[in-house]
C-alpha cells in the first residue's frame, strides 16, 4: 500500500487552478488542504484582479478543503519569516509552509522563494 500524497496549496497554486493552467489540473484529482489564511489571501487576489462573483465561487468550492490554522503555526510562521527575511516571504506563504511541515503534507507553490526548500513541489506557469 503506497503513501497518499497530500498537498498543501498556496495562493499561487490556487490562482493557477482557477485560471485553468493545465500544469496544475492534476491537483483536482489529488487530496489537498488549504490553510484558512491562504484562502483569505486567495479571496483578496480574486476580488482585486477579477470580481466578487468569481471570488465567492472559488472560495465556496474550496471551503471543504480549508483547515483552520492553530496559533502556534502562526507564531512559527513569523519566526520562519524572520529567519528568511532576505527572501521577503509573505506572512500567508510562511503560514502555508509551516503548516505543511507540521502536518506532513507536500507544499505546492510556484513562488521562487521556496524553490529549493525541503518538502516543496515547485511548479511554474
């Protein structure tokens, strides 16, 4: 029996899925989670770049895959940001990265700041 791949998606991946990028379409058949902080950032990006109707559609569609982030993860994420401050990693991305580490997921992103970090599946547009 093989291990189940479980992905933790960041906003980059969600934007690519919503945009129909075929490089990310395999995720629709995989088990994945989205930290609630990432969903909030994704909602903001859709509101800003598209419209409220699309933002509401995607957030409703992804709601069952969303997990609340514990306070200890938020604090560890800020520490991770501090240690990597030269990379200028966002708070939201830091939360996703620490969340995946604490929960044994694969962190899926296209953000260059994570390209060479352990446990990251890096896919670009």
